[in-house]
C-alpha cells in the first residue's frame, strides 16, 4: 500500500486496507446489480451508464475489452455497480432530483446522506461501487479512476481501500467566459472532463458580453449572425448552434455536470446592442467592441424593445436548457441609477421565473428588492461590505462564493506570469486552497452558503493550453474546498496527492503550471 492515495478532492472517509490490491485481468467483468428492480431492458437500467464507464476505464487501462454483465457470474473478481434504495425525497444538488433509486436495500445505512453520496470498496477478490443515484455512481467511477495504477509491466491494479464519500456543498462550479474568447465545443469538452474528474458539478457559461454573443437563440437570430465572429483583440470567434448546445449539455450530464447558462444584463450588453439597434435610444446599432474595458454598455428600461428582448432571450435560454438555474448576470453596470438597475434586474428575473427556473445573479443583485425566494447571489469582488449579502440571505437568498482573491483563476499566479489579469491580486495554489467558505462572510445565516464556484475570464486566454494552464493545478484545489470536510483539508497533504495528478495531466497532454507550491516530482523509491 503506498503512503499517498491520490484522491482529489479528499473523500469523507478513505481507509487504506492492509491487503493485496485488486488486479484487472482478462476475466474481469463489470456487473450491473439489477436485483430488486423491475428491469425489462438491462441496458435501460439507471446504473448501466456508470457501469459502462467502469468497463471502459478498466479496459482502456488494461488494453483489452472488459465485459459488462447484468447477472452476477458468481465468481470472484467482479466489479459490482449498484444503486441502493433510499433516494432522498428532494435533490440536494443544483438541478433535477436524481433518478429513482432501485436496489435491494443492503448496506444503505453506511452511505452518508444526500443524493451524491457513494461508496467504493476494493479488495483482491472484487470491487463494489454503490450509490443512491447515477450522479453518485459517476463520482465513484472518478474515484476508481484516480485510484487505478498502471504498472511498468503493463499490469493494472487498484489498491485495497474503502471509500465512503459525499460532498460538503451542493454547488461546486466553474464559471467560464466564452464571450471574450470563444471556446470551441471540443475544447469545452476537455474543460468539462476536468470538472467531472474533480467532482465539480456545475459549468456556468458566461455566454454574452460586450464583445460577443455565443449562443444562437431562435427568437433573435441576428445576435450570433452579427455579434459572434470575433473575440477580444480581433481574434477569431464563433458561436454554439442549438445542436452544439445539446451536445454540450449531454456530454456534461454524462459526467455529472449541469450547465447553468448566463446572459449578462443589464450591463455588458454591447454585443446585443450591436445586433439590435432598437435596444439603443437612437435606434442605431452600436459598433463592435473588442477591447477589455467594462461597465460602459447598458440596457434602457424606458425602451419597450428592452422588455421584449429580455422575455425572448431568457425564454429561449430556459427552453433550450434543462436544469433548475438560469444566470442573469447583473454585474458592473456603472452608468445607471439604482432604481433603473433594480427594475431591469427584476424584469430579467421575472422572465426566468416565468419558466419555472431559479435566478442566479452576480453580487450586485443583492441590492435589489423583490427577487424570487431562493435566488442565488454570487459573490465575486471580495473587497465589499458583507452587509448586503447578509440582508439578502435573511430575505431568503442563497450565497454562492466566487471570491476573486481566491478562486478567480484568471488571476496571475505571480507578477511575472504571462497570462491573466491581476486586479484581484495574484492567486497561487495556497490562495485558492487555504480559506474557509463559512468564514468568508461574517453574519450569514446558517446554511446560506450553497457552494463555491471558480471563475475563468478569458480576456487574455486564447487557446485550450491557456485555459488549462490557468485551471491546473488550482481547479483541483478549489474542488477540494467545495467538496471536502474542513478537517480533511491540508495543503501539504493536497500537494502530495497532486503529484500523481501532474503525471496524469502530462499523460493527457494538457498544459499546466508547475506551481512552486506543489511537489511535482514523485519521490524515487
Ligand atoms: C465579474 O467578475 N464582473 C463578475
């Protein structure tokens, strides 16, 4: 048993067992436990997709196909994938409740509460993966992937271990700006794969800004036709078609990641005003803008076209995106009186609520009265007074923490770093990791913090290598802040576990930053 079991984020319970490892062999079979379920078509069983992932994972590592079975062959050496009963009545996660749980009831009591909980038990004679929901099973598959060891002789083994795990926060996200620089679907899939690998469950896409509009909406075809061709500085742009959007959503869902789309209003709207002149008092389209200033563009409450626009774009977005949340932006509107700002944010929120969705907004919306209960207020500029957050939470809002000085992963690692900005300071591995979400905003009511979301703004980030260089290793650290119990977090321990992750990123061919705060060379044994 090695000293370091490189699972990130740290599980609630991880007990190495002093016993021989599980060795993947030609006889290895993945068994979907369908016991107790009325299953006519095993392929349609809700545990089957996770079992397919396990068979694929083990087969690819071992270099041969691994069989999938729907009945226990009754011989040692199988990997059992099982959904337990006892699904909670309501989802604790951000989005739809988990699929109905089925199973035979054994061992359900040993799982922690919540629909993302899972358990992985590895012994020489077999592996058991249990959860209440498909999302929980996907987390278990990820843990198994991180435990897997490929040996120099070509063998593949998993150390004997017992993992019992569940997340601290229901919302563990990354906000990605695809407006300043477009991120193509293949590149986006790499980012989504990383989210899944670190058990992050929300991809918040910042789809619109002054520079560009990136999602084709049926009611407003001119948005992408006129305002998506470029990125900051005249770099190439692009947009997502409805078919691209479905592909992104499906790819994310299979990895336990939900997409929260953002249309940013009532500021950051030059791309919309360039496409539709009716959004401007003089009726004329604005010029394309490819710089990186903020705060200059704005909608106008007294133009009827504004309200039709808000109803159309948020209606389309809600219809195109399953999931409970739609983000209305609301940040950095520097040229508007508070009353007009409040009216426009309420109009956007009403358009979202009309489709049965919950509103998310950047921290400025905390000042707006009359937002629907349960609205999520996203902190980003941590230089501000906590009082409006406390007041909003007391009115029923939930708080999502994205403090710039901690989790804005577009901040430079240090002053000499070639990529990124530095308005919120420099963010090294330790800064992203060593902070406590419950202490960030003193005075919040208990339970007000819904989670933690990293952010990656792309003013200076042009390529997939740029994105992953900023994400890795800091995204793994933020994921641990959001997932792991405070007593399970320790920077020295994290850096030891991350050593194996650096090797994994290298094997995938990802660019990443060898932070001097990490330990990237495995000790020679
Ligand atoms: C933001 O960084 N303007 C939300």
